[in-house]
């Protein structure tokens, strides 16, 4: 991944993280909340692989922990794992048309479960019924609705202005 | 790479968890939050027109019924103001005659520090917001936080120029409260569910709490101990009371006066130093 590409992806994650903590977190519809940051991270990880997913997830999680004065490292750990898993999925089997939807669906559910477990372990327990039954279904629906448009947007951001050089020669490998 | 990041995250959690509020990692977090604040403020300002539009449209749904309810309430409150003004005069003269000693009084014994909310909770299960005022503004841990409508919560973490406020809707929040009509005391908590509904817990079934009663902070004192909330901060209105034969206490549901979903700014009540104990 070239430097400008990484810069664009990092910039997009930074802007999304700021918008998530200051704007999107106050939007609640039917008890659910769209997690634009998680969906953006998933889209970028699918497009740019597991290393970018893990590193981007770590730093954006750290940013969220800092901005919200939450326990440092909690969101960093969750986003690292989410980014890495999605990146690996994109590098292996997740290349079809439905990959963004599938990745967003699976990661949203696993992220909620992992967040519940981690928060329980550090003594900030939440009601599992509320997390898994009341809030997860609408949040999952919102994230799935966001998956395709955000995936297209991320791909556009990463590819806009990039010059594609014509192939001059082809070397056959022996 | 993954292993390094995971280990580093776990290390951060461990160190952060074990160190005190004045620890190095907390200081770094405070400095980082200060650096991020202009970006958050800018994002909030850019999104404000859209958020206003969303609030306007969602407000239209119940606007007509709200108007009728508020008209009726306004009429009732006007009558109450007249009654309360005469009761206040009588109260003052009686307290003066008895040399009555009170604790901190709300709002006169507190300095209000108004602060904008710069970041909302990262997930709906964390009911904490970050405000743009901190230790430098005199804010301390456990300071009560209100709006013009009523009680919002309390300060749970303070750094240089920012503070974290845990809302009343957090599962760990609990406030001693009293029914103004019946004087029934209980503890206001958030129920195990989404939304803003609160419950007045520990109210014996013998107390006749009724729908429409107003609940305020009780501001108790016991020896040298006292509630962090002064008496009289409005919390909410009783919306339903039910009794179950298997339960010791009544189930009292409260609708808070504060709309926690659209908080933009709050007022932190910083106790005036001279108001530790006031004699009237």
C-alpha cells in the first residue's frame, strides 16, 4: 500500500471517528445506533487488507478511548481485532459482491459480544439482554444499510485521482 | 503485528486500570482529549443544522399532544407559583425564628459552570458524555450536573480542561430521591432496558406514590456524611405505580424531565467554599 493511499485511509478514519463521537453517537432510532466508524473500518480493511485493518483499528480505537475518556485500550483492542479479521476475510474468501454485507453483519455481532465480555471483565458490566436483544438488532440493521454505500464511498476515496499506468510489458514467470 | 497490537492494548487496559486518576496514562489521555476538542467542536457545528432538522422533524410527531399537555401544565403551574410564593415567605420567617441550620442549598450555594458537550458515549451502553470544562474551571469528582430541566448526573472523571459526566441513565447511577407530594423516599435508578425511563426503587408499598407526582433529589445528611446532590433538584414525574405481591417494594416508573438524547450543554454545580454549612 503506497503512502498516499494509507494517508487517505487514515484521514478518512480520523474524520469518521470525530464524527462518530460528536455527532452519530447522539442518534438513536428504535433503540439502535448506526456505528459509522465500525462500518468504515470494515470497508477499508476489506479494501486494504489485514495489516491496515489491525493498525488502523488500533489507532482509531485509541482515538475513541481518548476522546471519550473511556478506559484506554478497550476500543483499541476491539477495533484491532475487527480490522484484522475483516482484512483477512478480504484477503482470502471475501471478494464477492456480498462481502461487505457479510463482513458488516458478522463483525457487528462479534463486536457487540466482545465488547460485552471485555466490559464485564473490567467491571463495567452491562445487561446482556439489553445489549444482545434490545439494541443489537436495530444497530445491525442500520450497519447493514450503511455497508454498501460506505464501502462504495471508501473505494471512491481511495481510488479518486489515482493514475493507472498502462501496462508496458508482460513478463512470464518460469 | 496483530499480536503486538493486542498485547499493547491489553497492557494499556491494565496500566490504566491500575493507576490512579492522576497517573501518567490519565494525563496523556487528558492532553489527547484537549487536542481533539477543536475537531469535535468543529464537527458538532458542521452537523448542527442537520441535527436541528432531525430534532425538528422528530419533534413534529408529538407536537400537538405536547402543546395541549403543556398548556394545561402551564395553567396548573401558575396557580402553584402563587401558592409557593406565600409558602416561601412563611418558610423563611419560620426558619429565621427557629435559627434553623441547613446543609448546602440549591442553587444559591453553588457556582454554576456551563459547559458544552464535546463527545457523546461511544456506544449506547455507556452513558457518559465528555464536557468542555475541567479541573481548571474548578470542577471536581462527584460534582452534580444539571440542565434547566433537571438533574443530568454527576462528574466521574476530571482532567485539565475536560470532564466526564455519568448520566442518570447509566446502570451504575443511583440518586436518593423524594416524592414532593407524599415525602416517600427512594433511590432513582435506570431500568435494565434501553430508553430513558427511570425507576424509584426501595419505596415501601405503604407509601401512596401516585401518577403525576414530582420526584426531586432528597439531599440527605447523616452525621458527617451527606449526599453529593443537594435537596430539590428536579428529576422527573411519576408515570406509573404498580405493586406485585412477590415484591417488597412498589414499582415506581419515572419519566425524567431532562431529555438525555438531545443534550448539547450542561451546568456543573460547583460548591462554593463558604457553603459547607450554612446557618440561616
